[in-house]
C-alpha cells in the first residue's frame, strides 16, 4: 500500500521529467543549430582577449572582490534553511490550531525569537553594512 | 492504430487503457500539455521582447521596430534567425565547459517552474496543469533558485572583469531576495494550509476580497519587489547594469548563446508573472459570473485559460513599464532593502498572520 502510494506520487513527477527533457532538448538544440548555421570568421589574436570596452586588458583577468559577498553567501544558507523549516510548520498550522494551539504557536514564537537574536547579532556585527 | 491517435478518441479516453505499449492517456496528455506549454512559453518570450522594445519606444517617444511585418510583428523571428547565423565565437581565455553550460541552463528554470502552475481549470476531462504536485510552491522555489547558476557560471566562465563583477553581484542579489521571496509567501500557506497551487487558487475563489493581494497585502509587496530582483529587472538590474558593467555577465558571449541569456531572463519574467497571478490574483478564477468554479464546458475551460493568460500578460506589461520608468538602485541600497527591510518585515508578517489566525480560531 505504501509502495503503491509512493509510486502514484512519483507518477506526478513524470510530466516534470518530460518538461525537463523538452527544455534541455530546446536549449541544446539551439546551441547546436547555431554551431551548424553560424558564420565562420577568421581568428586574429585580438579576438581572443577579454573585452574591456575596446582597450587592451589591464592586469589579470580575474578581478579581486570584496569578502562581503562570501559572507552574504553564508548568511543566505542559514536563512534559507530557516525559511525551509517554516514551510512545513506553515502548512500544518491551521489544522493544529484546533488540536494543540499552544504547541504550534509557542514553537513558532520561540523559533522566531532565536532567529531574531541571530539576525540582531549579524546586524550588530555590521555583516550587512555595505556602505563602508 | 490511427483511430487511437484521432483527437475525438483521445478526448473520450479517460480510464487507464493503454494507447500503445506504455503510453497511457496520462502520458499522452502530459506530452501534449508539455509541448504546448513550452511552445507557448517560447513564443511569449519572443513577443515579450517585442513588447518591451515597442513599449520602451513609445515611452521614450521613439517608433521602435516596425519594419518587419505589420507593426514589426515578425521582428522576433528575424532576430531569432539572425542570432543563429551570427558567428558562434568562443574566446580563447574562457573556461570552455562552463562557457557552454551557462547559456544552456539559462532557459531551464523559467520553463520548468511553470510545470506546477494551474493555467486553467478543466478542458474536457483534463486538469489544466502539467504536474499537479502536492509540494507545488516548494517546487517552484526550488526551481527558481537554480536560475542563479546560469548567471554565476557565465560570470565565472568568461574569465574577464565585467562578467565576473556581474556574476558575483547577481549571486549576492538573487540569493538575498530569494530569502524574502520565500518568507513572503508563508502567510499564504498559513491561511490556506496547503502547498498545492491548485488549492491555493481554489481558496481565492468566491469574492474579489478572497484574492491574496487583499488578504495578505504585505506579502504581495515583498513578493513583487523580490520578483523584480530575482528576474534581474529594473529597478534591480545590478547584474547587467549596462552603463557601469557594459552588460555584465554576458559580455563575452555571441550569437545564440547571447540570445539564450535574454530568453532565459524573459522566460523567468513570464514564469514569475504567472506565479504572481496564481498566488495573489486568483489564478484562472474571476469572482464574477461563476467563473471561480472549475469549467464544465469547453468554452468555459478556454475562458479560464484566457483569464489566466490575461492576468499574466498584465503583469508582464507592468514589469516592462516599470523598467522604463524607474532608475536603478545602488548596490548597497539593494542589499539594505533586501536584508534589513524585507526580511524583518516578512518575519513580522508571518508572526502577525499566525497570531491573527490563532485569535480567530
């Protein structure tokens, strides 16, 4: 029974798979078509340089960038996981309000409180301050 | 065999009978829906570009493309052919594999995320949704998150300064606004108690005030702003920023690879407009003339699809309009807005909604 149900649910993903195949075929086909149909030009050395508004490129091709971007990426992972945690809670919230309201509401408020402390901490640390 | 493939027969088939081999009606109908949806989506992409150019021209008191066909309606076709015929040049300094993958995957998130969106009620016996997933909304967010890969990979693969800057800007911006986007819809989940988009649409039937733009206005504001940031549209088009980064992540690309970035951008713009129509504007329903009930006739079914497309197109038009009216944010303003304003606001919105529901219960 469980297996049958599982299969039935997986059936719903079959169209998604079809869609993925069609989409991959479409973009792959376009890339291939342009290779076949595209004009072949000659290849002077200047064409192989990085584009910097027509000037000869200065320095190395890979630019240095602020470590702040790295910080944002880490914070994103934390907050995104917290967002994902909130989804199942939100879905069962209405049903559980009638049976066990204090658990579902209290649980959320304590979760939010911890989240708020963390958020206040990163604000205080200036992790989100981009204007310095 | 031929009688099986005839349209009246296919429309009559409802059970699990096999058409041939493993091809059940379910597979057959799904294939039709997928092909029509992808075809429609690519056509809409082409014509959104045309609308963008015409509307921008109108706003700036120019004429815009009007030479190819009536009103320039064949312009997208001409542009498509042109980008196939251009030289497909891969510069020597790029990272080759990623350079090819990046434009290839740009189109996928936009196309895939419409798979769960109900674009109509019923047409004959068929539900007008490609995959009726019970985790619909979660799936959409999962897929839209992937759209950052195309841009970041393009920036990294180009091995050049402007694309690289565009790429890291894009990654920071898109992941930041993804959080507020994800948080902004939680009040809707609280109210509906379901992730399935069909049920979210059904919940909004009944009256105009049932639409979530009125029931959860703060969610709507945050979602709308995040939608602009996610699709890299003005006022949040940091990754491209024509006049500071030349064109950002797509500088080193040519021919159809260059065009694929734009197609991807417009595809996600259409997808996000469809999401907006579904989540906040009642999807295929209209609260008048009983149009909020699943259709029983073919005409009704087509009317529902038309309603959905009209709502989506209205949003696309609004996004185009805003692009030509608003200046660009500065990067620090953008990050400030995302992290310091929208995230606390979205969290507060969740708490308030939860408490109100508790008081009502």
